[in-house]
């Protein structure tokens, strides 16, 4: 097992195979690493929205598989044991 530090400002992106196996009309895969790099400096919600848009554009709106994406960001000023949940934009809270 390997432990990786997750400090303030760090992000973790989890995704299903639907994101990396989506093909364009010529059979090419989405370059998810390049798309993440293109959106990396954006706020978390904008990053997720941008990646979803890129996926749908790449596959011309025709996904053959489900695609899920979860993005987490450690907020600054939160020490060990602290919990903070920021509700999604437009959601309850």
C-alpha cells in the first residue's frame, strides 16, 4: 500500500471507465489527462462541468457506457479531524 499526502488545495479525481473508454466517431479515446490539465486551474465545479462537456463533445453526445466523475478538494485551513462539507451550488445548505 502507498500513502500519498493530500494537503490543502490538493484535488482527487475519481472516474469510471465510461470517461476513458468513450470514443469519437473515428474510434479515438478521450485524452482525459490532457482535458484535466486544461481545466486544472479552474474552480472545482467548473472543472467537473468542463470535463463533462468535453466528454459529451468528444463522443458527440453518444455515450455507450455510463460515465461518473467525482472530484474532491481539500480546503485550506482544515486540520486533521476537521470536517467540512460544502453543499453543491444551488443545493440545500
